[in-house]
């Protein structure tokens, strides 16, 4: 069994948190001693809020969704050798949606020269969209979206064996199935990307419906989904996510996943706000004694009154 030496994080908010990353990425690579040496940033994922191919979450893009903003996003990640991943995981796309001008323009921008210095990718749910992108934008790599809600290990294995995908994000409820996960070969393990910090109730039976509702809303349908999970009305709380039996801690990454040959870890966080994103990055990437250093470097005003 080959042990992985580096945890490769896939972070949220490609457009939504661009201003945050403009400050954080120079800090991460310029003050490397503040951060764990065994981790790195492999990709940042997301989509502007007005992209009909989007799914999973409805993001805000702000200035980063403008033509100039989009180019700045692409350039920032290219500067640090980080892969940009367009999150196009809408599960209800039809043939008529494939010609969408906004989404195709995004693909053109992020596919141009994306093999140098780093290849960019697309997170997809729809096989219809996958085939379209493979033909029109062959320089992308593709990620099988967690919105497929793959909870059956046989189904996960089949998805990992698809040549179309460089990575597969299973449902978080497979995170601790070590008896099955350890049976995967090294090539399959390289493709598994674990969702670390999900707050959803492990007993939820409506997770796929929740994702489907978001896809319909993005396409302009008037529909809602009311979460029936215990405490679902409280929204996301990192403290609660840490109590989830499927939560992947930094100790789990170091002591269980990396020794077993797994290296890819996805951090949830789109639409949650940059303050919570910072807490994720402090927990998963920053040495405890340097938490205050990172906070001081990122806060725009040390005299800010929060209350």
C-alpha cells in the first residue's frame, strides 16, 4: 500500500470568494511556515450565480462575475498553479441549454491554455453536458459531482472506473467505509475526492431531492425544498459538522487517509460566507500557533467593531 505524503485540498468559491483568495493565496505561499507542510491547494471550484449549468448551491459572484472579474479569477489561480474548476453540476439540463452563451464563454476562457501552467476542470452531473464539453472543450478534465449522491459502494466503484472522470466525489456517507475503501486499487484511490465537512444529517433521505431543487431553481423554475432533517432550520454550523460521524478531521487525514493512499479532500463552503471559509482554512491548513497571524493578515481593519 502506497502512502500519500500530501493532502490535496479542493476549496470552494472560485468566483464568490475571489477577493478573499486574492489575499489568502499570497499569504499561503509566502508564509508557508504558518501552514501544515503536508497539505496543498489543488483546486478552487465554483460558478457565477447566473450560470444555468450550475448546481449544488446557488452562488453569488459580484464583480468577479464580470468579464474583467472572470479573467482576474483565471489569472490569479494560474499565477499560483492552482486548478480552476467550473461547477456545472445541474442535473436537469436539456439539449436547448447547451448553447447558453454565458456558460460557453466561461468554458472558452478557462480552457484556453489550461494545460499551462495547470489544467483546469469541470465538475459535472449531466452526461449530456459531459459529452458536449468533451467534444467542444477537450482540454478540460472532469469531476463526477457529489450531487449524484452515490451512497452505494458498487456504484462508486463503477464511477471510479469510468475513463471520463479524473476525480469522483462520493456522497459523504461513504467517508468512513474503510473496509470497502481500502479494497480499491491505487488508481481508483487517486480518483476518490472526499467531502470533509458536510453538516447534513447522515440519515437524510432527501439529499438528492435537495440538489435537484437547486438545479430547477437555477433553470428558473418556481420550486422550494424544505429540509426535514433535525436542526435543518439552523443552517450550516462548523461545530455541528464536526460532530457528524462522517466528518473528516485533520487527524483522520494524517493518520487514516494519507497512509491508506488517499490524497484528495473537498471542503464545502459555497454560499456560506468568507468568515466561515476562513475558519475552514484555519482548521484544515493552518498550524494552531499561527491562527492569529493569519487572521491579522487578512482582516482589513483591526479596529472593526463586530457588535
